[in-house]
């Protein structure tokens, strides 16, 4: 048996090795690019970016190991990113919950004060309604009408008395002049 390959076979094997190494370099470059772009690392994504078949990635041990390592690291990074996002979400959720709790306390306080005010106003309305029964309203209306008539009567009486006062003053002045004239006559005589 001949263990030395034929020159043609050796050239084909060397060519195949170069193609495999070039494909492996493209796979590593595709993995680096996907990491830089923070894209999801998967067999399909690496095959597409490296321009190799999925079969090559599964059949070649070095390519399979590189993709598996990249997927594991990406999964760990993704897990860390998700954990960080969860922590951040939880912090904002906690802050929103505290703000909502404060707003709820303020709203309860406002509702309590509004209920108290409404109760006071309803009490005042009831007090007013209790005081002003239909009978009381009619009595007050009658008294009001009577008082208006009394005011008109007193106004008329006041006018009459005012006219009498003016007449009395006029008479008094006239009498004062008459008395003065009579005194003057008595002194002359």
C-alpha cells in the first residue's frame, strides 16, 4: 500500500483545507460582528453572515465549538442584560408604586375632607328645610304682606303728620308775627 498521496490528491486536500480555514475565519469574523452589533448569535445568523452552510457549522468541530461558545456567552450576556433591565424596571415600578401610594393617600384625604364638607352642607340644607315648612312659608308671606301694608300706612301717616307740622309751624310763625304786632299796638297806646 502506498501511504504517500498522489500529487493531485494532495493538491485537492490542501485546497479543501484552505477553503475550510477561510470558512472558519469568516465564521469567527461573523461571530465578532454579531457581538459588536449586539445581534442574536444563532447557527442561522452565523451561517448567513459567514456565507457558509449550516451543515458546515454542524459538521466542522471547530466551527460548532465557536458557535456554541458564542451562543453561550451571548446567552450569559443576554441573561445579565435581562437581569439589569428587570432590576431597572423593578426600580421604576417601585418608584411608580410609591408615587401612586402617595397620590392615593392624598386622594383619600381629599375625599374625606370633601365628604365632611358635603355632610355639613347637607345638614345646613336639612336645617333650612326643617325651618321652612309650607305652613311657615305661608305665615311669613302673610306677615311680609301685612308689614308692607303697615309700612305704606306709616308712610302715609308720616306724610300727613309732616304736612300738619309744616302747617303748625306756619301758623306759629303767623301767630308770632300777630303777637308781635299786638304788643307793638299795646305799647303805642
